[in-house]
């Protein structure tokens, strides 16, 4: 399977970390938080998290934190198809294709739940043909992009010549709310909204994908996951996640052909630092840039980093992509320039 094109899309509105904190201080919930909770928010927003700004699908940032569970999912339903379709259209434009050319649309998302799945909403917005194959992948969290690509690979084997599109789509702000729980507070400081879409084909493309690898470690499930809290998605984060992620990713890399260029999901500043130390391959430049400009995007992060690399220097012929998250799980694949 070969990569034909890749593109990302984000909400128009972006907010610096300073602006986020200022809006929180003006929000109705601020005075109801415990002193320790307000201190956590001020410490995280005021420290070097590696994040300069984030994009959210809202005009008024205070709207993000004031929704109940039902309103959060309505917000996801209203905004996710718009952002997702935007990414797909950009990828199609890069490849000279149109929405009617899509034979398969595969979507990963964990920040909202719809039945029928979000893939149908995106296909409708794009104006895809009725005979399109759609599939939704949920539950992989930040690590979903690589398993999603592997599913796409299967479709290109079953349907040679088909136009297969993968879309990693997250409205992380649809999982935002405020309480006195540290994990909830920290999550509101780190995550942002966005999507990345890739067009794949069995026939033509600059890079060929292979070498899929995965690790699943259920004993670490509780260290990073969503849990249901009164109908809302509460992000559960353990302080061991950076080193845990670096250990798993290093194991995957050691079992690969060890391409010289690594493109990684960022996760956060401490995660990137742990990955750089564990892999010993220098700075993860693209992961750092994506984190700085968009925050932790969850599943689109690694594909946005890949887009950043391909649109830049792209001097290496062999690339190694890795994503990781809920499960605990970690995934990898290799991209080699076609000859």
C-alpha cells in the first residue's frame, strides 16, 4: 500500500495557553474550585509544557467548560464532521481526486460517540457515493492512527486499485469539563482539536507502508484511559506514562529495521523527552512542533507530524512512525520511498 497524499485540518479559532488561563479565571466555575485546583491550573498553564497554542471548535472559550454530558456529545456531533471533512478535502485536493472517487473511508475517533458512526457523517458532508465502504475505529485513543492504517492496508489488498482514505479525528474539547480531580484539570491544559486524513492506494504513491508492529499491555490499562464519570469522558493519566510509553516504543523500534528517521505521536513535553532519551536518535523535531502549535491532538498527532516532515526537508527515504495510548498499547509502521 502506498501513500498518495496527506493533509490536516483544524478549527479556525486558536488560543494561547495564557489566553486559556485568562478565560478560565473569568469563567463561572473558577471560584467554585478548591485553592489547590486553581493552583494546579495556574502551575500547568504557567510552566513550560511545550505548548504555545491550541485550536478549539468554539468561538467563546468559556463555552468549552460549561457543558453537561449530553451537551458535550451534541457539540461533538456538530463539529467533528466539519473538521474531519476539511482534512479529507485537503488530502483529496493534494492528490487531484474528488470525494466521489473515495471507495473506502475509515475513521478513528475517541472523543465522542455516535451511532451510526462519525464516518457516515463525514461521508455525507463530503457528498460521497452511496456504495462507499465506511468503518469506525474506537477505543485506541492517541494510538489509533497506525492501527487505522493497517486496516486500510487490508482494504487495498481486498480491493486493488481502490481509493482508501483514513481519517484520524478528535474534538478533544468535547471531553473537557472541570472538577477538582487533577487528571481532569491537567487534561484541559494539554489537548486540542484537529484531524488528519491520508489517501492510500495499492497502485501509486511516493511512500510504501509495511512493517506493522504492536504491543498490548492490559496490566497498564488504568494508567491512561477514558473512564465514564457521570456520562462524561474523564481522562485518567498516571505519572508513569512518559517512561512507560518510551519503554514500549523502544521495544517496537528494536524489533524493526531501525529506519534513521522517527516520526512520533508527541503526547506531551515529558513524553517527548522520555522518547528521545529511550530511542537515542536525537530530537523528535516534528513531534515537538506539532505539540507547540496544536497541543496534544490525540490520534491525529503522528499523522500531522508526518505531514510536517513530508512538506519540509523529507531527506530520508526510510521512516518509522509510532503512536501509543489507551490499552496500554503502542504501534509502529515503516514508510519507504517507492523506487
